[in-house]
C-alpha cells in the first residue's frame, strides 16, 4: 500500500490535521500567538488516540506531516509562547473529521485574527 509520507498513526486525523494547521498558519500570514481548535465529531472523540491535537499544533507551528517533532508539538508551542486551546464543538451536519481553527496574531493594528474550518478526509488531506 502506498500512502502519504507522515508521522502516524492516521492519514486523516494526523497527517490531514497537520496540513490543516499549516494552511491556517499560512493564511494568517504571520506567526500566530494563540490558537483555538474547535474539534467536531470524530476529531473530538479520537483526538488523543490519533494525535490530532499534536498534529494540529504542529501544523500551526509550521511543521510538516513527516516531521518527527510533530510528537513534541505541545512542548514546542509552549517554548515559542503559542497559547493553544482545544474545545469540543458541535458544528451541525458537517464531515465528522471537522475542526474550526481560530488564530490570533501579534499585537497592534497591523496584526490580525482569522478563522478557518477544515476537515481531514484521508490520504493525508
């Protein structure tokens, strides 16, 4: 079987989640200072077992799904001063692997906030 190059265990809950965090970081356009992950459905139920919390955080830090540091992402976030919050949310009739990512940038008028919904659909996407 050929699959994505990634730190496992799950292509949707780990690799896909990491890519979602990475996309959110790029869309913000700056180093985030805080992030809140609203986890829905399967993402909320299996967050610890599949490492979804580590993968989402790793992505927001700028790590790729194949970076071995993914497993240490919460410690890296603390070291970088990134405030990370996880909440279980009900988002209605959406894909079960859905997350709402709310990012905050630095201080001042030229720094922004952003929110992005995303879903991990498998194959590292």
